[in-house]
C-alpha cells in the first residue's frame, strides 16, 4: 500500500487503484494456495512489471511461491531483455527463459520468412514449456480493456490439454471464489490485472515508482511510416522502395515483437507526462501498436483459441 | 478518456455495476451512450463501428455496436457471456458487467451481479413494467446488490411524458418494496438520443433528479461493506524460513468485512483458539489498522496452528460454525444436478466435500412463486439444504456477502456448477 497512515484510517480514502491492487493481491495468493506448480510470465513489459510489484506485495517477506518465465521470441528489443534480467536478479527470483529459436531449431515452429512476426508462434513455445515443467497455472498480465476477446475472459481462464480457450465453455466466475482445479495436462491462465486499464497501469507505475524499460519513455529513433503506423528500423525492419527513414521522438506503448510493435510520436520523458498522454489518447493500445491485431477483426480471438495468451 | 480533467487518481473510487435488460430495451445502446458521451470510446473503435453501421445501411452510428463481442457472436447476432467494460470520469472508475438477455439470462446475470455495487434495470417506456423487469429486479436483490436504478428508456417514443413515467414508477415501486434494496432511483432517459444519460438534454425539464451518469458518480457506496464484524479468511501462510526471519509466520488474506487494529484480540475458527494481533503488514509498510477489502498480512502474539481455510474474527456478531445450512442456490451448469455425483464446495478459502440434502422449492423467477421440484437444471433458483464434510464458518449472505457465498464444483469435471447464498434462520 502506498497510502500513508492518515489515509488508511480514513475509510473513504480507498481509491480505484487501491481496490484494483487489493483484488490482484488476493488473486495471486489464491493461485499460490490452490495450484501445485504455478509460474508467472514476465516479459519485461510494463504490465508484467506491475505483476511483479503485486507479487512482492502478496508474498514478501517470502520468496515468490513460483518462478518467473519468459517466452523469448528472439525478436525482442534488447533494452527489454536487459531490463528483464536486471529486474529478476534484483528480486532474487528464479527466471526461466524458453526461446522460440529453440522451437524453430527443433522444427516445432516453421516460419515462412526469417523476419516475419513471431507473435503467432509464441503459443507453441509456451505450451512446450508448460508441459516441460508441468505448470498447472500461468499468471499473466493480460487486461480486459486491451481487446474485445479479452473482455469476455475469466480471471481464472481454463485451458484444455491442447492449451485451447473455448469462449463458449468457460467456467462461471462469481464473487471472488475462483475455481483453480485442473486435471493433469490442463492448465489455468490467471490474469490478476484483468480489471485494469492502460491508464490504471501508468498511474500505478507512477504511484509505486516502478522502473520500466527505457523505451517506454520518449527517445530518438529511426522510424519508417507505413500504413499510418511508425515502424522502428532494426535488422528486421528496413525501408522498402519509396519509403524514407525519419529520425524522431517516439515512445512505445507496448514492447512486443520488434517486427510488428510500433512506437507513437511522443515527447513524454516521464510517467506523469505519459499519464497525461494516455488520458488524452484517442486510439486503443493494441490498435496503435500491434500490426498483428489488425490483420482481421477477430485475430486476437483466433490466436487465443490456439493457446496464445 | 478524452479530457485532461479525467486524471485524478487520488480521488477516483471504483464502482461496479450491472445493466439488466434485453436488446429491445436498448441496453447495448445505453452502454454505448455512456461510453460515447463520457468520451471513453477510442478513435479506432469509433471508426470500426461507423464502418459497420454504414455497411448495415444506417445513417447514424449504432451505439450498441460498441459492446459487440466475439466473431462467433456477431455471426449469430447474440451475446454469449458476461463482458466487462471500463470507463472513467474525474470522480470514479466504472466497471460494467454487461450480460446478455437471452435464455441463459439468469446464470449470466447472477454471475455479473455477484460483484456489483449497483444494478440498472431498463424498462421500455412504451411497454411499462414487464415480467422481465420484475425478474431482473428480483435477481439483483437475490444476489444482494444494494443499489438499484430503474432507467425508464425510450422516453422520446412516448413524447417525454411525465405522466407515463410516473405511472411506471408507481407500479414498479409496489413490486420493489419487499426486495430489500438500500436505495432505489428512477430516471427517465433516452439512450438513443442521449437525454438524461450523460447530458440532461432539453426534453425532460420536468425531471428534477440527476442524469444517470451524475447519479452513478455520486451515489454513496462506502457503507455497502459490513464494517462491524471482522472476518479474515486465511489464504496462505507466509513463512520465509530465512536465517534472519526464521520465526516469522504471517497469515495472508483479504479482510472480508470489518476492521482490525494492532493489539485487538482475535479468535481463530473453527479451532476457537485466541490471541492478539501483533502486526498488520504489507510489503514495506506496517499499519496500525486495516479494513475491508484490504489484502494484508497479519501476525499474532502466540504460536498457534493456523492454516489456509481458517478464519480470524474478533468481537461483534459471531459467525456460525456448522456442517449444515440452508441456501438459495443458482444452478449454472448445463449438466443438471445429479444426487449421485460428488460436489465440492468452495466457501471463503475453504474447500470441502458437500451434499445437497433437500430441495425445498424452486422459485419461478417470472412470478416469484415457489414450486416443488426434484431436479435442478441450468438457470434454476432454489432453496436447498446443504451438508458438508468439515465445518464451515458462515454468515448469512444478507449480512455478509463475502462469508455468505459459495460455489459448487463438480468433482469429476471440475466445472463450477452452482452458486449459493447462505440463509440463516433467525433463532
């Protein structure tokens, strides 16, 4: 709690962030108590940074009752990978990394081209890692405000032995009585920050003074303007004929696969400025930054059914 | 989220509400209107909805499309389940549980209503109070939602008639009297044209109350939680077992009701052992006092054997410790109740085997009549008797939502099959 003693004594001072934080802590502890072998998915992105703070609040002074895991697409921004390792070490918690590169080597993932987006194939590596370690629950940082398929997802979201999500066959979820029971081979995806919005996340990062990867803040970068999005120039993304490279101030709202995660023009160098921009912004987080969610209206729904987060 | 004044994290409270009504009542249009007029719709969502509206040959945008969900639903023109929507104003952050109005209504509404502070029941001004209006209000009261808003919609189609509004209010008030809501507000609106939703409009000048959004922003919800009876179900025992914290034993959990202070006497149930609160902790903070619904760690003065599923209480009205109790049950599963199957009950943080020993009656939710039955199928609401393998520490749902609710899980399929609200007869 970031509330001071005076506020604590005043019951009316229970803000929406307090409510969301307390709900998330309760959810994390339910996972720890009811699941035999849970894992927390930590990518280094802002939502999972918030998850880690919530886990600290739920479990300290103990160690976390689960390891952290990252599914590395091999297309991550280097600043984010560096941050991921730094934060895990700082917390003194165990970090498992499973990389899609290995899935490609083993022939589990077959790409059409070397530089295509790897987001669609993350599910394969994730499901392989789940079965390798026998995880029965994966705690993730997905939020219901991100996308309409997510708006219908439970906080404890059941996946069958193929890792699939069936929107028509979800367990009813009432009060805060979560059903975490699984048979061997099945697992539960748990989303403690389901009810948070992008603005809540930024407000919480500000309130808790959380460190996040530098590329969330405005910085100078070479970008290409393509289909009204800004694409970051990297070894994966090079200008095509007729396109020019511009050097400008940008920040990332999400930090996924480098080949399809687009920054937005921004001067926001600190959390406060980002909060103002977020409150003013007119485009949803995924709409602005994910090329892969735009391929079809139902792309997220389809990917989730296949086992994606 | 368009205006800078929408950023006031320190003062925004959270209000969860459910909107009850069918497509015909204009429920989706109302939610779309709230989102649109409170500037919570994003450009890309707006342009997608505008495109679809045009494709369907509509002149204006169809506000109901904002709450459209999955591909499967759009193809069939139905809504499958509870969807959650978010919007905020300078005063509050809102979570809407949006539940569809077709045949699985009871199950979905009970699910969405279980966490709500407030329910909006929509009535079509042209049709007046219908069976379903009564059904929606009954379900909201069954699940213990404290506040009810009766939104009388489509006022534009009855010439904004005050007379019609008054008639509907008077008729519904008679029915609502016995349902136990803490507050009831009647608001005339036109979701389609926007009157009295976010803006007052010019057509309902005779109405002196607040527009719907103003009302949602200002209704007092502080007293909805039971502040008297301290209930702390232990979730997980924190034992770092490091050298410097060798003896540390903290009990993690969420305060379901009441408040607690350092030094307060506590009783552990069901064992009945007693001790005093030594510390109230969370992460780097320690507190003198804590209150529902905070998640904290408690340490106590004595070494007692306490584990998940135990409950700490102090003073106030004592809960019951029992293996048998009555409840109102809502059957949620497509698979009917089967006395030969084994069920597990999850109540607070305790999971035990349970049996339904009696079905007293089923409630016909259209007439509220009680009827005898032997079987329970999806969407049934029934009064039942339960027996459980180990004692539970329970309160009446009407007194304490958190310690009065439970779910039933099928032991073989692991599905959540029913939701229960405990009834305790006054002795």
